[in-house]
C-alpha cells in the first residue's frame, strides 16, 4: 500500500539532484508531496520533480530560486537543507580558502536557503525544516576536522532555529547519518590506495557492518518532515548503523 501522508504539502530539497537529496526528493514525491529541487545542476531531474538552479554561496541566486520554487509549487511547507560538500584532512591540512568554502556551503548555504524560505513556511499550517547533519557532529572521526566543524555548526544551528521558530509553528530537526554510500564516498574510495580495503574499513566502523543507504536517510528525513512528527522539534535523529551509541566488544578470533 502506498503511503500518501504528505498529500498536498509542498517541499523544497537542496542538493536534490543526487545522493541523499535525490532519494529524499523522490520519497517525498512518492508519498504525495509536490517537490522542487535546488541544485547547481538539476538538469537530469525528471517530472514530477521540479528543478531549479541555485548556487548556495550566492544569496541572490538562492533567493531567486526559492522564490521561483515557491511560486511554481504554490507555497512551501517543508524545507530540506541537504546540500553540502565534504573535506578530508586534519586541522593542519586544509588551507583557509577551503575552510571558507566548506562553511560557505554547509553552514551559510543552509542559512541563506532558510532565510529565503521562512516567509513561505510562516504561511504554512504544517511547516517543517530538516537539516542534513552528520555523525561527524557528535563523534571524533579521523581526517575530518573541517567537515566535522561545519557539521557541528549545523547541529547547533538546528537547535537554535528550533527555539527561534517553534512559536511560529515551524519545527526544525536534523538527521545525523553515518557513512552513507553516496557518490562522494565513491570518489573517496576510488582515490584510496586500496579501495576494497578502505570500503571494508568503513563497513566495519558501523556496528551493522555496512554503509548506510541513501534511501534509509531519506526515510528518516521524510518522517521528521511529516505530520506524524508534529511533536518533534530540536531533535537530531541518528541514522548511523549504531555508530554513535553502541560499543560492541571485538569479535574473538576463532
């Protein structure tokens, strides 16, 4: 039986042309929402998803795209701030320019999109914002200093936004995925000296023994965006194969 709990709702997903964003946009649409996607390159999207080009580093670009999406959809009820970029390295490894770039996209991009969407969300009878955060916000991961710092900011920002807008009827939550099998992870694996060994190490890092899938993260986002989560705000939902909370004993050698 098809779930249609989002019938009549209007959703906007950033970074929705691939990976978690695309899986989320497709799931929201499947569950009855009218969905628009903001992306640097939304050209490969097909109906019923509506694609709008936006560079989250450019406030004018974001405002124009959000306005176009809001007009095309006839309003906005759900905003999924999913777009983001990664970075590898310790605190020594990334130059200032890369720090500015990652924060400009991962944090200020979220700010710019939310700022543009808030006038629409305030007119909604069911307004929800879901931010894509990361396990990196709450766990110390090697070679992820810059990325972790940006996602830590997203987690704190989620809580602050939830407090600021709860009395306006706007719920704000985030999801904290573990390592997800996305194109970005694929590129990291391709660049490794031993891609198979690196994938095995990433699988083993999560107690379930495998990478998280994009549809699994999308399902969590869809829940937080849905009326079923009407009493949930200021929450970070882990979708990480138990990585954040479980401490399993090592498997004994046979």
